């Protein structure tokens, strides 16, 4: 972890702790106000609790030009990104993508190339639909490791995070409390549920929260589509292609639409926000990731729409290439934030449980 | 001199809570309103940007407020701090009207939150703004813009021309040029004069140079003095102000809430000669912080030093500036530039006067007192013996001055020959009408909101 980033966040947190005016906004402040001194782990936990809603920045009486120069959303965003990079495994990949949108684009091109190569070199020995282009076995051979390796990497990183923030064995109630907050994105709503200060200075708006909902549920639907299809394939022996009224298609199409629209809207919304209230060096990486995720959704939809045309093989390679890139980069891009946020919320639920037990 | 193209019904001077309440009320009554705010946009809002709550009467639970807070209880709380130096008619008006203000504030975008951690004692009486006063100010500027109110930042009013019983014109500078406008009515809501150190020094004497100003550096009393010079009636004593003891390391201006120090009840406080001068344990800190501003102001160089030992460090809210820390009193005295022998003698005498400390209870008056010591410490008196020792310096922090414009129950100003027919005042600039001395937490915002709305309503009625 970069000590200068932690130290700056600590300096600001100590000012916040003597003020406390923002207590009602989000999960960060009650957690912050419970401490008198902040260890590196405390700061890391606060940073991952922060959803960058910016309510505290616009409410703050100590922002520049005041000499205290508070910008807590930025300080925590920088620590947050640094924590993801520091906990990522393997380390040589850790700092390549968060701050480099171009690297994400390059990875995408490599993903395309790999899939075109696979289609050409491995191809198929005569399956149906997409499997006529690339055999089911080949797809599994590529995507099973491409899914499991990043998952392993994330689990490894989260264990490091958990040790750093002093996490304890997780109880069911911690998990449900965290999932409830995450499901509603309560920390993007401010204490009065009116949303973030994002696209128009201090105006509260649900824009970012709702768009984020669209992306998250779009992603989860796409994930559900693949999961259901896997179960249908292996458990019930029902093989693709599936009809429109099948669960994989219904989940996949609705999820793809939400992902495409959500990511497009998020990329546009971010243009209106003040970059200096987030982590400015992660701007390119964040935009690159949003576009990649949106492209996964869009290319899936196009593949569905033009699946019976001669363009299908190329579209399949493009879609699968983007999915491959997305999976492989998950631990090293903004995608990691979902896992860390959930971990931070679980840890915060534990803290609240401890407090209520003491009382 | 340039004249803006637009004609305004009402000019509001100032850009804090009272000004905004006045402007919104007047605009809702159909008036065309211009706000002249002397601060740049990031510092808009005067002292309101440092506030955190609003003291509010209520017969039943209201918004974030629990139980009941009656008019009589509110007034009696006020009379306790002002020692009776209060215009009871205006005070009752402010108190009674506060109840209808809370929903009005919510309608205009203010959001409340539960009482902050460490302030549970205020959950019944004071409604806390979500995000504090700056978020209130932000919400009001948005609401005002929606109502068609125009705002000029860095517009410094230099003169209001009073001609017998009315204000003829308003002069201000903006973007390096002088401007003159002739609104039908004027509302002054530009605070006290505390940021004008020369004026404060004239009122207080030399010690005032060592005072810190807790809030905005823009309240220099320019309009106040301009009006007083022209014979507008004033109220209040120029030496009276809301002053508290704050961390001596706070910036000269705008330190706000974080410069607060809550250690005094658990400490001994000495002056620069290492002598104690007042009972540190007289009452709980929320009831005593305001008198310590004056106590410290009366000490040489207007500075005090609070000293605790390690067992008291975690009994109060963390301070923004970490305390000086030393393993011996000798070392601490050196760090604080206090005479070491004398400090050790003072501490020894204090320790010797401490008795049974088994009843020590940090959050209530515990009666753990010294005996035979002058001045005594009548609560929380525990010997200072366990290193490391910690020291904080204390200085006088002025929030706002009470000398102001005298108003009636319609917030209207007057001269000795009668009412000024188109001049109203609201907020700290007229708070001396109600606060003769002392201060009641959250009452400044009550005065600003109540009289801001009255001034807006009356000025709009006149302008229409």
C-alpha cells in the first residue's frame, strides 16, 4: 500500500472525526466516528466502504480553498484503487489496467485475436448453432479456466483484504445485512435516499444509483443466463441452441439490454462529473472497463440478432473474445470493486454487530 | 457608476441562512430579488456554512426531534444563558415560530439527520442538518435559483443611502466596478462585525487582537457600520459576542466546529504563569464552553493551557489537532512554554486537594471535587499523575458579535424619528435584539430562519 495515500486519507479522516456533520450520509461516517485513531487497515476499510457519492464533499465546510483542503471522496478513491492493486494476485498484472484504459483496449484486441485463432485452428467437428463454429468442448476448455482462474485470484486478494481490515468469521446475518445494502445500493442514496451529488455539483440525483442498478442487475442476469445454460447442459442434457422462451435466452437478452444501456449511460454520466472528486489517475481505466462491459452486452445482443446470418461466426468470435477479456481482467479492473464493496459491507455489519453486543 | 439592466424589487445583502430565507420568501410572494453576497462562491453562506443545527420548539415529535420542547422550556433555557438580557417579546416570537419553520425548511430542500454521535443531549431540542450548514446553504441556493432569485458573488455592498425614512439606493462593487441599484426594499442579513479586527479591538481593547474568528472572514460589519453612522437604531453591547474557548492552534478564520476542544472538564486549565483561574468542573461542557471564551480572554495574552493525564485522553471527542504529549510535566511545560517549577507546584497542589475519586463519572456531574483549593474543581477532580501527560492550548474563538440593528416584530429597522419604511434586517446582524449576552446552541439559526422569513414577507408586501 502507498503510505502517502493512506496518510493523506488519515489526515482528512481525523478532521472528519472532529466535525461529524456528515454522519447521516453513508456507511463511512458511523464507521469512522467509532474510532479515535486510524490504522492502515481502518483507512483501507473506510476507503472500500465509500461509494464516491460525493455528498460529503459538497456539504464540507473545509474543502479548498480552505486550508484544510478536504476532499474525502478523492482521498478514499485513491486509497481504494491502491488497495485493489496491492491485494491483487499475481502482482505483475496488478497495476496494468486500473489506470490504463488503453491496456484494456489492447487486451480486448488480443481477446478477439485469440478467439478468431481458436475458431480457425480448433473449429468444430460439426455441432449445432454456435457449436458449429467452435465446439462445445473447445469453449469449455477456454472458458472454464478463464472463469476459474480470476475467481481464484479474487478469493486470494479478498483474503488479504480481510486480514488487513481485521475481518472476523462471517455469520449469516453479516452477509444478509451486506447484501441488503448492496442490493439497494444504499450507499449511493445518501441518508435521505435522494441519491448522489454526481453530475451537477451539489444537486442530489438518483441518476448514478439507478444506472448502477441497471448495470449490476444486467450483469447478474447475464451471469444467471450462463449458469442456467450450464445446468441445462450438464444436468438435464438440454443442449444449445435454446429458443427465445428459454431461461438462458430470456435472462441473456434482458441482461444484455440492461448492460448495454447501463454502461452507455454510465460512460456518458461520468463525463458530466468532476474528475477531481474521484481518483483522477483511474479515469481512463474506469471508462475503459465500462466500455468493455457494455461491449460484452452489446456484442451478445448483436450476435443474437444476426445469429442466422453469414456474419455469425465473426460475431461469435468477437463476443466470446470480449467475454474472455472481461473474465481475465476481472481481478485487475474496476470489476474487482463489487467484490471489495461487498467485503467491506460485510465487515461493517460485523462492526455494527460488535457495537450492539457491547451495548 | 454602472447600473444593472434589471430592476429589482428587493436587494438582500448577505448570503447566509437569514438572507436566503428572506430571498426565498420574498420571491415566493412575487418579488424580483437580488442577493448581494460579498464572499466568493466557495465561501458563500457566511457563518451558516459552519452551523450544524436549528433549535426548534415542538409540542409533539417533529422530524428528527423526539418528545416535546415547549415554548416555556425553550424560553427558560434562553433566559438562563442571557441572564435575562433578552427582549422577551421577540424571543417568544422566534421560539413560537420555530415550530412551523422545520417543515418549511424541508420544503425548501433542507434534510435533517439524527443527533450526531456525542450530542445525544440535543436530540430533543436541536434538529441537525444532514451534512451540516453548508448543505443547508447549498439546498437554499438551489431553491432560490428555482424561484428566480438572482445571486451575485463577490459583490461587496459599500453604502446604503438613507434619506429620512427610506433607503434610496444601494452601492456595491462587483468585478472591479462600482454599481448602484435602487430596489424598492432592502433586507440586511450580513452578520456581525467580528472579522474586522480593528473594530473588535476598539470594542474590546488590545486583547481582541489575539482572538480567533471561528467563522467567515467576510463578516466585517461594513453595512452595519454604514447604517449605524447614518443613525439607524442599534441594539446590543459591542463587547458582547458568542465566544467560546477553542484550540489555540486553530486558523485565524474559518476554523469552524473542528477547533472545538472538549477536554476542559477532565483537565486543569492554567494561564501562561501556570496558575489555575477557574473551576474546570463547574458543569458539563455543553453548558460551559461558551463562558470559557471570556475566561480565557481575561488571562494574560488571552491564552490558556489545558492539561490532562493519560487516563482522561479518551473521555472526550477527538480533537483535530493532536495534543502535545510528554512523559513528564517538566517536558510538557517546556513544550508549552510554561514555567516548569510553577506548573509542577500547581499540579501538586491540585493533586493534593483531590479526594476520593471512586465516584468519578465522565458524563454526569459526579461531585468528585477538590477540597481546600482555590479556585476549586467541583466535578471530575482526579489527580493528574499518570504519564504520558497531554496539553492543549486554548484561545478565545468569536462566532459573532451582538451589536446590531434594532428591529421590531416585523424585522423592520428604524431611526430615532421612526420606522425606515423599506429596510428590514435578519440574522446575526439583528440577533443582539434577542441575545443580550450568552448563547444557546442552535438559536442563531432559529433567529435567522424566523426573522429572515418575516423580513422577506414584509419587504415583498411593501414592494408589491
